[in-house]
């Protein structure tokens, strides 16, 4: 059973496979999160991040329709937004700057996603969407 461990958190999802994106949205919503997206392209995701909307964390597929997600990860990092990669790619495929990032191997269960995101907020207080959070999980 998934509790509301992500209550009032705004979680960006960048995933191009519809069924996976839908499962992620359902799992995160069940955990109390507000899901931003899912965004199926790097262009869509980077435009959203660059718009300055409050984002508490993100779940990123590495390859969106043939484009690598790394510019989105860089933009999130610059904003202090923690993220996890959910991907079929091996760890060695990540650029060195993301070597410390959490990487969930697909297929990803709802429990694994929420378990990976929850520690990103340990020690922070949630007052509502966009509440300040630490960057302990930032890659």
C-alpha cells in the first residue's frame, strides 16, 4: 500500500512511453503528489522547467523520443530541484556529472519510485505546493 508520503509535493515526470507515464502518474498521485506532466519530449520538459514553475522533484527517463534528458537534468540541478532517473540505460551511460544520481531500472514499480523520491525530502517541512526543500537528492 502506498501512503501519502509525497503529499503536497509537485513532481515533474518526463517519460515518453504512455503506459509507463500513466503508471508513474497513478503511483505519484496515490502517494499524494501533484504530477507535473508527464512530458514526452525534452523540448516540452525544458520549456516547463525554464518557465519557473515550482517543482519539488522530478522523475526523468533518460531517452525521450531519441533525445537525451540531460539538459533538463542540468536545468533542474541549477534550480536546486532533486531528481531520479527511471531508465533502461546502464549506469555507465550517465555522464560523469550525474554519477551520483539515483537511477531506477525499468520496469519501475510504484513502490520503488516513491521509495526513491521520499528521501529527497527528509528533514524538510511541507507547507504546500512549491514549499522550499533541500537539495540532498540533487544529482
